[in-house]
């Protein structure tokens, strides 16, 4: 559990403290996720709701791995060529999906820590493995749907220059563009809100433990 707590600290720094990811934090995050997956598969950690959330958090870095491997393949075998607009947008959207999934799962872990600290008995029926798995699935489905919308918007933008002005796709283009813009704005403000909420939760937990 000490290793898992260190992993959570690393992920909090990577996604909720740093304003943007960099090569060092990304590499450490990937190594930490790989080590965490190995620990969880070893059977040394009992199955709890927090462990389920941490497992889903570690698996989210698969999206980062796919993006990095794709970039390396293009750089190695595609010298002198550039990736298509679809591929570039997809890789960027995968990174965005990873960030959003990680932030939401970290917030779920923080909220569970809050319940354990202040409402250990009352919240026991909520802090179950079944609910944790359901929460993880809902987060993944929502973010995948968001990624699909962003990808559709980027694809339509790339093809809008060659499409006729009276094409039936124009309406779809305007709809997806508006929806994607609203969702990006919502994601931005939600990210700020999650940072504030996480700081408040751990502030309350820290002083509660100090008083004890």
C-alpha cells in the first residue's frame, strides 16, 4: 500500500499540480503505472474499492503509451513524411482522454479518502468494489465519447476546405464544432474545479489527522 500511495502522489503531481505534462513527468508516470499494474496482478494487494480505482488509473496510461509508440514508429519509419491530419488529431485526443480519465479517477480516490476519514461507517455501503468498478466504467465511457466527438470535429475541420458549401455535412460540421467547443470549455473549467476540490479535501484530511 505504501507503493500505491507513492504512485498516487506521483499522479497527483503529474495531473493536478503541474500545469502541463512534460517528458520527465510522463516517463515517471508510465513507469509508475507499469509497476502498479505488476503489483496489482501479483495478488499481494487485497481487492478494495480504492485499489479498483487505482488499477483503472494505471491502465489509463495505455493511451499515452499508444501515442508515444505511434510517434516513434512515424519518426523511425516515416522519415520525410508527416502523419495525416486524422492520425495527428487521434494521438492528441488520446492524450487528452488520458488526462481527463486520470483527473476524474484521482478525484474519486480523493473523495473516497474524505469519506473514509469523516464518514467511515456511514459510507461503507458506498465504498464497495462493485461501485468502484461501475464508476470507472462510467468515466471511461464518458471520456471515450468525448474523444470521439473531438476526433469527429477535427476530421470535419480537416475536410471542410474540400467539401462543397451546400454539402449535407455542413450541418454536421457546425453541430460537432459547437458541441466540441462547448465540451472543451466545460472540460477546462471542470479541470480547475477538480483541482480546487482536491486541494480542499486533502486540506481537511491533513488537519483532521493532525488534530488527532
